[in-house]
């Protein structure tokens, strides 16, 4: 019970952090300027190279492949952009923020999933409402996360049908383009494997990624 209460408290803190960030990304005032993400500064280029984050355009995509919103997001691993609507299932999208404790805790588990099952189910991280992408890139480097990530610095996805009030959040994209949202906060590889199989209607085999 104590662990469950702690987990709920952590999610409440995450929600509060999202609410604070939303108020600074309302499109007005000096704070809104921080939402104009410059993904091609020399510092960010250097950070990306050090982090080794995969380019999010390497994910299997097709125009209008899913029912997700057609909103362009910057890749953290390159200067390219991508649309969630083009993500081809089966795939998993994980929404996270550097201010979210449960997000930070589950990232190494997601890296394990990427290494073991990424050939069967690609994983995309979406850094949500972090107005400085350098912090997200540096955090991914510290955590050893190399799976592709994109950035929605000002929460454009809040204007879509996605409900992202609490982080971390999973979106499971099925092969037919439909998707399911599930709360994150996982702490084991077995947990995310079970979630993937249940929500995507597939069976994973631990063959590992090709080198």
C-alpha cells in the first residue's frame, strides 16, 4: 500500500509540473519565446552526437498510417521533424518530461525493451513540455537512452484528441492504425512486454535487435 501511495503521489507531482509548464506555454508573453525550439544550435548538435539518440525519422512510417494527430514534432536525435500520424504500427509511443520522476525511473526499462524487442515493436519517446531540448538530450545521455525521441516543447498535442494530463503516458499504435492510451510508471521489462502484447494484440519473442 505504501508503494502504491508513493506512486500516486509521484503522478500527482508530475501532473502539477505539467500544469505549471502549460501556463508558460500559452503562446503569449516572454515565456512563450522559449517554445520556439531551435534544434540546430552548435551546442545541441554536440549534445546529440554525445547522446547517440536515434533519429526519429528512422521509425517505420507511412503517410497517415495511424489515427494519431497530424502534428509535426522535432526529432531530438537530428534536425528533422516527423508527424505522429505517420507512425506505423505496431509501435509504442512514450510521453515523458525531465520534470517527471516516474518518467525518469522507467526510461532504462524502455531502453531494455528497445534493445530486445525494437525490431518487432519500435519505440518512440516524446519529450513533452520541456521548453529546452538540450536538457532532454542531456538527460537521455545520462540514462543511456538511445531509442528515437521527438519533442513537443509547447504542448501542441494538447489541442488534439490525446489526453496527456498525467505523465508518463503510453500510446500503443496497432497495425491497423488505431491506438490505446495507458498510464506509465512501469518498473520492469516484463511489465512493458505484457502491456505491449495486451494492447497491440501481438506476441513478442526475445530475439534481440540485429547488430
